[in-house]
């Protein structure tokens, strides 16, 4: 963004600070903000001081170093890279510069450059960045090796933080608690300590403890939006929607242009059914919205609910074309088609969902309305199915299977999905059976289920991905696995999971 637009987007107090003519005052505020871990303010104040051109050279270099560290903590790889270039022009060299350049490269999506810059360095920070780079490349095993090597080398707060987050994602909650305990010894009230504690408690189901951690972070770091965002998410999980909206509103005051804040504002407005609010939030971004994203889909639904079905139909059609496996896009496109009076097309659109063993009340009701509007005789069959005991049984099995998947109880998931499938042949159920069997270590069954699903839907990216992933997880037929994963990624290039698994497949076949 241009400097003029950036200034307009800043909060009033920050704007007044940026307009102050005293570079020494800006530098002092930057240092105070760094001590308070308020890195957004560091960025504003340090840039204002540096842009004056009136600081002594040694003070300017010190402020640039502080600015680069703040930008790295904000995840601003491009900004950090630009600041580091200024430092290099000022004659700055050394291992600390190399570390910051490596971290900036990582934030800019260049993990291989990060590894190259680190070379053979074996200090704690090098291991931390090496672990993060391996994560970005999709190699969790090498990331774990790097984390363990760094901890064996003595560890530090940043390494313990990243290791804790890695272990939380891997559901090793006992290991994460050990890393958190180290963080609490080093920085008991640090914002990262409180945030990791909150994240771990949420995953453990200890929501009251998570609430306390996030509330402490909000009280101690009132200008940081991260605890407000996580606390809002937690309030939403606890069905406290008005509280969630209030919290994210406070974050919006601090960072009105932050995409994380906008995403939650949109999500909460849609949950409340405030479609006009959704349109107000996303309307200015309409030209840039990817129809596949949650915001793109929510904006299209807002248009449909606000009686603009033709516009909604266009957006949902684009979303389904780009992600044909997305059931929400398919269902909402059928809704829009029905709203525009095209019942026959709506029925064709919804049938892959309504014909499935996983179909619930909503899918079947939409298909029934479309069939009746189109005068299609299958309306009677759909009506009977909606009233059948079989539907209640199938819904019960599907719900039990999904709950088992969520808690990673793979035997229970396999049992429920197997009962639901019976003697039938449903691609989505087969794919989910493949997922459960693969995670349970029943690799031959996983491959067989995945191949049956792919035979039914040979061009579906999800089925291609699962057929490749089942082989990759089994360590069998790796060339075929890589080819299937590549086809899935080509069919849905925006899918990060597909890209990560393809990277794993490429490493496995080298």
C-alpha cells in the first residue's frame, strides 16, 4: 500500500505519532513499544524516526535492527527483507544478520533459501529456523529432528514456543506441556507464553483455563490483537456469539485492515444471519474475492439472502468450477439456481449430494423442492426417503463416524462408515474409510478403499489425493503415489494440503 493509504488506515493515535516532527521521540516510543512486545507500534514509530533522516548513524542502525526484529515477529517477511537491505547498505554484517535474513526468507515462502543461508550452523536459533523450514517443505520428521536437536543444544524461548506449537498440532499434548513449562520459566507473562497456554488448553478441552490465559494476555497486552482474536474464537466455540462479536470489534479498532480480523467479523456476522453486515464488510473487496474461500462463499450467500440470486449464482458456479469437490458450493449453487427459477438445473446440481449415503435433511429437502418445482417424478422417492427410518439410521451412523474421526478413534470410525456403506458404493464414504484405515495403519484396506472411490470419481481431486496419500502413508508404490498426488494438486492448485503431501511424495521418490 502507498504511504498515504497506510496513514489513512492507521488508528488516530498512531497517525498523530507518525506526524510528529521529533525523531528522537519516535525512537523512544519504538523502544518502549518493543519492550512491551507491541510490535505494530514499533513498526510505525521506528519508520517515522528513520524516515526523518535526522538520526545519528549508530542510532539509525540500532533502530533498523529493532525494526527488523519487530517485522519478523509480525510475520512481515517483505518488510524485514527491505529493512535488512538497508542495514547491509549501512555496513551491517555478522551471524545475527544471517539469521534474520534466513527468517525473512522463510516468511516470504522461501524455505530452501532459509536452509541455504543457515548452512551448517548448529546453534539453537539455526535449529529453530531449520525446523520451521522443514515444516514449510512438508517434512514433519526432519522438523521434529531439528526441534529435538535445538532443545538438546540448550533451547531458548523462541525454540520452545515453536516446538510447543508443533507438538500441539501433532496432538502430543504431554510434550507440548513440557515445552510450555520451559516458556513459563523464561517468560511467565510473555504474550507468546499466554497464547501457547491458551491454544494447548483449547485442544485439551480445558476451555475455562484457556479463557483465563487469553484474558490475562488481553489485560497485559491491550494493543495486541492476537489474544482478542483467539478469545473471540473461543467465545464462538462456547456459543457466546455476542461476546465474540464484541471482542473482534475491539480488535478491529486496533487493526482495521488486518485480514484475520476481517475474516472473523464476516464469520460472526454470517452466524448471526446479519447478511447486510457481511455485504458491508466484503463489498469493498468484491473484485479481489476468490469465490472458493470462506469469505467468497459467504459473500455469495449474503447476495442470495439479500435477494440477488443471479449474482450469487455466478459466484457459486465459479466456486464449484474451481473446487468441484466442495459440497457447500454445490448446495448453495443449487439454492441459487432454484431461486432464479431454474429448477431442473438445480436438481442436477444437488443430486451428487442428495444421492449420497451421507445426505442429510438439508440436502434431501433441497433436492425435493427442486424436483417438485421441476415436476420430476423422483420427488415422491425423495419425500419417502425424508420420512424413512433408514435416513435416521444413516444420519446416526454418519454422525458417529464423524465424531470418531474428530477424536481420532479410527477403529470406531471404520466400524461406523463400514456399517453405513453396507453393500453400497459411495465415493465419499469410501474415501473416508480410506482416511481412517490409513491412520489406523491398515494400509492395504486404505489403498483398496481409495482405489474404489477413485474408480467411481476418477477426476475428483479429493479421490486422486486420497489414492496417492494411502500409498504414500503405506510406503508402497511411491511412483504411483507421487503421480496421483501431482494430478490432485494440478486439479486444485490452491489446496495447501495437496501441495504439502505432494512435496512429501517427491521427497519419498528421490
